[in-house]
């Protein structure tokens, strides 16, 4: 599903997609993998700041705003807004 909220564009899918329409300006919001970082495709997800895991495992088992989901994903990916690596 493709949606927009007036500020951002999103492709929503149960599974993470490695390519999606409007990839340069659109977020890929997915679930399915929970907090798993062992899959072969994890480095691709980790390196792409527009791929956001909406799963409860990453988002403290509670509803979150986009900004909270984005911050939770930075921690999940071991990154910070400054680009420095952090421990999740």
C-alpha cells in the first residue's frame, strides 16, 4: 500500500521490500521480521534510513508516532542521528 500524510510518503508492506516505488523519497514501513537481525538481508535494512520496522519488538510493544518509530529504528539499527554507531 502506498500512502502519504502531507509531509512524507510511505510504502507499507507486511514484509520488508528491498526495492519499492519512489524509493528515493518514500519510506518502506514493514513488520514481519520482529527484531531479527540474523537474516542475510539485515545489512541492507540496516544501511537504509528509509526502511523502518513498525514491529512491536522494535517499538516497545506500544503504538508510536512516526518520529518515535524513526528514533526507535535508529537504535535498532545501532545508529544515531549524527551517524555515529550506538549500541541498541
